[in-house]
C-alpha cells in the first residue's frame, strides 16, 4: 500500500511532464500563422509609392501626384541613368543624347529638344523641399526600364538590369513567403502553386529557406521543399541603347603640347617643330577660362593653324582653368555660364579652323564633378556636330579623383588623356621622380579599366625636377624647379655628379652637394621614355602626348619615331 501511494503521484507527475513537453514540442514546431502588414513591411507612407528596384527596396518613396509616379533625382542619376542632370541654381532638368540637349523647367509640361519645343500631358519635374522628383514615364523614354505598379500598399516594381542572367523558380505547391527564414516568422504573402519567384539567395540545406523576390515586389523567405527546379531567365528590352560616334585618328596619336603665353610666341611654330618626328597633333595653350561667367581669353593664330596644316599636323586648341580670379566650379554649375563657355570655345574652334579642342581643367572639385561631366557631354555634342575632336586631360586614376568619371568621358568625348607625370611635384613633401616607370604602368593599367584602349592617350614628360634639401637648426627645407632635359644634364655635368641607372624607377639618378645643400634629380631621357612608350604600345593604346615642346633633347625624337611606327 505504501509503495502504491508513492507510485501514483509519480505517475501523475510524469504524465503532467509529458503533456507539458508535448505541448512545448508542438508549439515549438507549429508555424506562425500571423501576417505582417505590408504597409509596415515597406514602411508607412501616406501618399508615396514604395520603389522596389530589382532586388532592393529603395529607402526613398516615389511621389504620386495627378496619376503619375515621380522618382527622386538622387536615385535616378545614381541607379537608373546617370545622364539626367539637375541644375539647382537655374532650376533646369537636362538630359543629353549624342546629338541633342533636352531641357525641362520645374513644374512644367513643356520641354525643349535643342531649339524645338515639345509638350507632355504631365509635369516633368517637381521640387519637394530640396528634393527633385522626375516623372517615371519621362525617365523611361531615355532609359532601359520597365515597371509595374501594385496596390495595397502602393508600390512600383522596376526592372532595369537587362541582359543579366537571373535564377528563377516556380512554386510546386501553395506556400508562405515569410519575413525571416523561420516557420516562426510572420507571413508576408501567400504563394500560390505555379507562382514565379526570383531567387536572391539559395540555401544549400534542403530543409532550409531560399530568399526570393515575388513578381509583385515582396522580398522574403520560402521553404525550399515548396519549390520546383530552378531555371535561368534573362530579362530583355526593346529599348535600344544609344551609341556615341567618335572622331578618331586613323593611326597613333603623337601629340605635342605647346605652351604659348603670348600672341607673338605663335610665330615660333616652325622652330618648335624643327627636329620633331611623327608629330601629328600639336596642342597650343591658347585658351583659358577668364571669369565666372563662361568667358575665355584667347591668343589663337590663323597663321599658326595654316602652318601646322601645311605640315600635315592637326591643331587641338587647349583650354585650361588656371586663371587666379575665377572658380571653374562656378562656371560649370550654372547652365547659362556653362553654355557660354561651350559656345565660346566652339566659336574659336570654327573661327580658326581647329581640328580639335583639348580640355585641361585641373581645378574641378568633387562637389562639381557632375557639372564637369555635363560640360563634357554638352561640348561633345557641339564638337561632334562640327567634326571637331574633343580630348580631355586627366590625372592618373585614383579614388580621390573618381568624380572626373573617365568612363563617361570616354563615352561622350573622343580621347581621354592621362597625364602620367607629376608623380612628385612642386608641392610634394619629399623628393622623388616626375614619372617613374611603375607610375606610368599603373596609370596605363588603371585607365584601361575605364577607357577603351583606342581612346586612351598617355601623357609623358620632357622634363625632370631638381630637388634642393637644406637643413638648418635640425629642420629640413625642400624646394624644387622643373628642368629641361638639356639643362638637367648641364647641372649634373657642372656638379661632376655621377649618374646611376635606377631599375626601380626606370630613370637615371644623380645627387650632389653644393653650398651646404643636397641636390637630387631623376633624369628623363631617351632611355626612360623608351620604357614608357613600350608600356603604351604593349597596352595597344591610341598614342602618347608630351609635355612640353622645347624641353626635350632632339635625340628623343628618334625613340618616339621608333615606337610611333610600331
């Protein structure tokens, strides 16, 4: 009896434990049947549309007004089409094609294509606060883009990655698309049998979940056991991407920059070209931005152009932004000023029968990167319509100058010139070469990641830099001066310094002491230029440019002729 009294409570306790455990196990394995409100999922919005751009939900809502959807400019130019340009100073939306400039003002249904006026049945551009919105239908006219809209909640699903392989799957059975990869996660939508889903992340564990995108723009997780076999799908579009024609020379470009500072110096062209070989382009520094309104200074010469043409040499007039009393950003950021600059340059090119324009804007700041590229686009149209070659001078590719958008330059201009010199320059904190072989090789390899070889020209130096280090009271002071090849050799000879070939830099090096100062120089000559030109040729580039005329020794032209002939 005593044992029975002990056993019964034990059985009862075990039974309770089993029941609790069973409930726990059932509850643990029971899927959640609660639905997440899709408005919560996308983020609450009173009147905007959620934008699902391929596999991403855009952080900014689309504007919906008067039956039309508007996307914010930051998203449009950053993701869909970088050629939409907004001038916040003059409230103009601009789009450029290979031959046309399209302009629309704020809150207007009219827009201009060059000088022709056109009208839409909707407002093209709207400003809300400091944010610009562009009509989606207007964007679609110039962009490879398809879209569908859905209700409850309002959303627009964009497709713009055409030609890329995607992995899709069809549901084998009815299933739940969940917010997280767990049966305990809330449900986003019901998936019907035969619904198509794009796979974003595939789980290798058959009992797990795949991350998918529904055709209605809902991104979530679905059990793999509910899915059939995957298949590849390549989205296609009827939109034809515009091709930009380029005016390129039939052979290699052998460009010589000619620094001209006075009108009278134009008369020296014959002397400048005397002894040169294979030069087919000369770029005189004739033009400069003179104020913040788009005006330019000019010392161009008819006789200079006629003389060059008689020698079979093209003339590409160079325009720089070096004037001390102006800021190039102020010119480029205002459409009226930017267009004045473009028209002034074109007028000079036509007036003097120039073959090309060479832009050397070295003072563009990051804040004006988009303005600079818009300038190149617009000037490119003018040059293209008038048979004028447009070339742009650039620093070697680097993260800090990425805003120069060399790939876009290559698309809308003819040649992209990389100035592979000033590796160490007058403002450097330490002495070093103007252009080591590794600097040229890196510049060449990196520019080809952005610019086609047949549009890429490498700029090389005819000068060296003599560095002077003085030490006083434990403090070292550094200064330097640019030297022509002949002057550099004279300095070394006068100092009786020994020249030693430096394999690492691909240059001859000398140092000497004079008047308690240490002098260092890395010498540019025929041997160093040969290595650099070998790099240009090995990458099958369009050619080379040299800064500057008059600083070279005549014997370097034998080397240049050899490589230009290959």
